[in-house]
């Protein structure tokens, strides 16, 4: 199995790939490029809708459209990416904070975190949004990332990218409450390898797949936190993975181009593009946001 270019778009900061089973299409964002992308692999059709500000993450919405995290807060979008309703403000200092990574939980809530852009104050948080509003699940973060749920919805995974750590929580799908925070994976950086856990997804066996930003690879971990496999990516900075295709046996990977050196872009000219490869085990269909959850 090998990752190859699926869509050569060279986004500034590709992120948050989400597969729509009904449409057989992949949606993802370009944070710095301020765009929401739609890609239909069967036909090759691709569309990019301009966004009014940086868009960090999306989730599919029950009845169509999306929930999305922006610098300003959480918004509902229609199927064409137009903003319909603001759900919650970003409660942090929006000059240095924006929503970054998120995923819909099994009950239809949105679990999303922020980034502390200076990465020096631990001011970022992980939040849960539902009909009761925005609630804090974790604080003291630098870059909230890697949100994913186990197949039964009772485990929440979450990474803090600059600290090279992935955390595991017991999660109650009925209430959206987290308990029993434990260290799942801690990566050890070296002078030549600064690969750190970025966006993630869980497969049907409950294994956690994570993109290693500045690590040029994808890793797959068992539910116990054991490294099972590693796959090189034709970009130094993969950002997030998701499962798609008719049988959810295609792994898609977004990547980043912005801020990379000229030498790196010569070595990895497709940085910022969307990559894919077939996998043996399927992923899990995405849950859909329910405003009444």
C-alpha cells in the first residue's frame, strides 16, 4: 500500500477531511486559503467555495450542510458552504486563537478544539458543543488536534500537537462527559525528526490513525497504544486522515504547504495536495451534527 496524489491542489493548509457516504464525496478545508473543498473521486469533480475567514474544521450536519469551526466561532453552513447561523463565539482571544480540529460525536454533538497560535501560553482548549452551549473538556493546550472516537463511542482520543502527545478519555455518549484521562501515545522527537500527532481517525477495529506533521508519515496504533504500522507520505507535513470510498477502504490524507522551505518544496512538490491509498480494513462512517443533541 502506498499513498499517491488523489487531488493535486497544493493547498496552503489542507485539513479536516470528511467523507459523505450519501454523496460519495470528500469535503475538506484549506485553513490559510480560506476555502471549503468538495472532491468526488468517481468523476474527479472538484469545487472550492471561498470562506470569509479561516475555517479550521467541519462536520457533516443532519439534514445537509455542515457545522464548522472558524476563528470567530462555530457556525452552521448550508450545502454550498454559505454561513447560515452562528452557534457560539470563540471564547478565547481571537487575535491569537481560532478553532482548529473537530469531529461530531455519536450523539450528534460537536467536539472541537482551538489553537494557541503563539504556542507559548497553553491558552487553547477542547470544547463540546450541544444544545446546552459550549462546554470545556480540556484546557492548558497549545494546539488541540486528533479528535476521534472508538467504534462504540466510549473512548475519545485527542492530541496536543506541539507536546507530541495523544490522550485517551472515557467518554459517555449519553452525556458527552469525559473521565479517566490517560496518556495514549507520547512521541519522542529527535534533531532530524520532529514528527508530531496532528489530525486522526479510527478504523473499524478501533485502531487510531494519526498524521505526523513534519514527520512525513502516517501511523496506526492499536487501542492499547502499540504502534502497528507506518506509511510514508509524499509531503513533509501531512495534517489529517479520514476513510472514504464506497466501502470506506480508502485512506485520504490532507497536507500543508504554507511556511515550508524552498528546499522542502523542491523535495516534496506535491505538498498541500490530497493523497490516498487503499487499506485492508474500513473506517467508520462520520456521525452527523444534530442541533437538538
